[in-house]
C-alpha cells in the first residue's frame, strides 16, 4: 500500500481489481488507500498523531475521502463513535490519542475504515497491542462487519485463535530465508 519508505525493496506481485499495486504510481495508490482499500494498523497508540485531537484527525480523514460539509463530518464522526460503542462521543472528539485506551483507539480506527465503505480492509495485527477483553470485543466487531457489510478483509496475525474466529481461509507463511536461518538446527 506504499507505506514503507524507499529503503525497502518490494518484490513479487500484488494486484487489486486487476491493477498492479507494485507498479502503480504513488498518487494512484494514495487514492486507492482510504477509498477502495482501508487499513487497520497494528498499534493504535502510534496510528494517530499525538499532536491533534481525535475530532481533528477524524475530520481530516473524511475531508480527504468524502465531500461532506463540516457539519456532516461532525455528525458522521459522532455516529461512528456511537456505532463503535464508544461512550460520550462528543467528549472523545475533544481528546488527544493518549487520553484514550488502546481498545478505544482501535475501535476508532476500525470505525474509520468501515465508514469509508471500502471494498477491502487490510487488518495488520489488529489485536496485538490491546488487552484480552478489548481483543474479544474488537473481534466481535469485525465479525459483525463481516456479517452485516460483507466487505472483504485480509487479516495479518500471529494469533491463530484470532484468525480462527474470522477467517474463511488461512495462508501460513513460514518459508522465508529469515525463518530458515532462525530455525535451522546445528550439529
């Protein structure tokens, strides 16, 4: 999705709707990201900018990807927080990310991803940095999204239990050069 800096070499093939994501221009990929493809990142505590209040960050996302007025953005932000079972949404919009729990931040990120009505949501370790109670609630949120919206989701996780709750199919990746190097036996 173009999130890695230039020092990383990307090989292989990745296509979406018949288009190569690898050879796509950065501008075209930026248009795709947040529109047709959204993401829920691994660490909710670092996914949001600590210098801006939650309402400002949510508004910025909606300004880029919708044609809503400022009033509509505020209404939709409040509706999103309510839908994600976050209490006192008006107050949450005034808070900075560090003033919210990891579970709340993760639900905000999931809500933003869903609100943009994507065709695909990429979930990169979406439950890693949160406690087990929040993990369970978040997975039930994903199950509800899957059931109600039918949006395609790719989960990247080391937690087979989490994947078992949501996955229709699983691919296990273990044959990398790093894996072989780290797990070879010596005589």
